[in-house]
């Protein structure tokens, strides 16, 4: 397990009971470096969406838990937010919740001359992800996917 994965796992373990106690669920936790700074980002969700008060309450409690346990020796910024409308679908649980929904995919390398695709998420397994573009099914090898997210429909 990499240092990043270890930090994310430890932070998620601290976050889970805090989220449950505040009526929200943990969507994802990520530890990333942007420029010279590190960020620990916790994404929370609930039916109907989270409020700024939810984020503030969870952020304060998580900050206290992180200060007490101190699982991350590096300096970092803590951010707690909603995953947003165009949420990235990283984990199998995210994909399972999005079955039948319109998604957008980006590939690392072009396929048939294009890197971006959109369609209804029809299925996925450990190796592939399949969307329905109109009447045409299109499958992608998961390691070739740079990003999968819910499509924004305005």
C-alpha cells in the first residue's frame, strides 16, 4: 500500500463514525499534492445533498480526530465537501450507484480517433466498463479510463 493509500485509508476510518453520527455517508477520501501543497479531501453525501453546515460540522470533528490520532505526518490542508453533481466515479460502489445513468468517459489514449465518450452506464466488472451510446454498446478496458463521471444535464 502506498503512502497516499495508507493516509486515505486511515482518514476514511476516522471519518466513517463521524459521518454516521452526523447523518451523512463517506463518498470518498483523497490525499493529493497540488503544486507544493498537500490536500486531504473528504467527500460526504446524503440523500438530497449535503449542506454547508454538514460540511462544517464534519470538518471540525474530523480535524479534531486527525489532530488526536495524527496519522499524517506531512503538513496538509483539510477540505470537506460534497462530491458535486458531476461526481467522479472512482470506486465500484460509485459505479454500482450510477448504473442506468448518463456518464462521461475520458481515455488516456484515443480510441477510434477520440478520447471522450458519453452514454448510459450499462455494466461494469473488474476489467471492463460498458456504456450504451444510443443503440450501440461500447466497452472499455478499465485501466485505459482516465476518468468516469456522471454527466451534467442542464
